[in-house]
C-alpha cells in the first residue's frame, strides 16, 4: 500500500525512517511543505487549510494511507482530514500520556511548536492524561531552523538545546517529550545535555507501528525496498544535501510539488 507522508519540511523524515524500517516493501510518497515552513508560528486555521491542500495532492497521486508526520498539523487538521477522506489518516500528537505515566518527579517537559501548544487538542490531552502532573511547555522554533539547515550538532545546536532545556531541568522535569518531528534529529545533542535520569520520548516509532497495523498485505513487511519519492514545495537543491544528512543509507528519488 502506498503511504503518503506530509510535514512542513524535513522533520517528518524522523517518522519516515521508522516507517521504512518496519515496512521496507511499502512505497512512500513524502511531501515537505518547505515553501510554507515553519508551521509552528502560524494560526491553526491556516495550518488546517494548507494541510488539506497537501492531502488532496497526495491522494490524487495514489496515497492509500495518509500519515501526518507533524504534530502541529495533527493538532489542527487531523479531525477535518478524517472527516473528509475515505482512507486511514494516521496523526501524531505530543506524547503527554506516556510522559505522565513515566514521570517519577511529577514534572514533564513538552518540547513542541507554538501552534501545537496553543491547540485545543493539546489542552484536552493535558487535561485528560496529566491530572496532577506539572506539564511545562517549551516551543523551540530554533530547532526547526537548525534541522532545516542541516545543522545537527556543533556550537549552534548545543546553545539552542541548552537554552531550551534549562527551565525544564530547573523545574525538576525527568521526562522530555519530543513533540515536533524535527526535534528527534537533535536528540544526540539533547541527550548529551540532559542528566542520565531523564527519559526522552519520540512518537515516531509508535506512529510506524500504527501504520504497520493498517497494512493488509503482510508481504509489504518483507519485500525488497520500495521506492521512496520525496517532493518539496520549495527549492529542491538543498533537499539533496539534507537527505544525505537526515536519511543516510536510504535510497530516495526527489522532485518538486506545485501545490497552490
Ligand atoms: N515538524 C512539525 C511538527 O511536528 C512542524 C515544525 C514547524 O514547521 O514549525 O510540529
């Protein structure tokens, strides 16, 4: 089954790599909405309408399972996408519930975009699953800029991570939720800056398991690697350099998507 994946940019590659590793035989069509990146500073209704255009495009190209590899887009658009399209739509939200179950200090830090944190769905998650837990939210727009620029380590990445984590550590958080798909690419820097007792949660592997559970043909799990086609709504030139950094060892084809 053809899996369509979308994100504001290259962050969703952190989900793509998990899906491909579980389902190497499933063809993937990924659209990076680079000309609109970032989503994190945009109002929810703008994100919702834009994501609908991307979904229309992926469906017109034969997508059979749609993966919203973007927390911000899921928070604001997954409900309307599920109501509109007659196919499975897999989304992802900041992992508040697992974090609340895991914390021993009673304080969790959620790193996510401003758009995700402002969303009604995010507030519902906290109210439903984190009663009695202190949830500290922290938008990290700089992380998205760094990953989009292919900067995954070094002094700039280190400074951004240190600044983001300081208030969470000060408050006693012992679980960090990577609530934006760009952030897992900075996980090694985050791990290096966090004390050993900190747990870090990335939702990518759970999303991949959910997608695998929807695949009706079990041979997709074992087949030779299928085509992974990556398109961008922005400039395709930087994409090739980013692919080598973010998806090393994974064969892809690239192209441009014109989505008005
Ligand atoms: N990767 C996205 C997310 O998971 C959005 C990042 C952005 O464009 O601000 O929320």
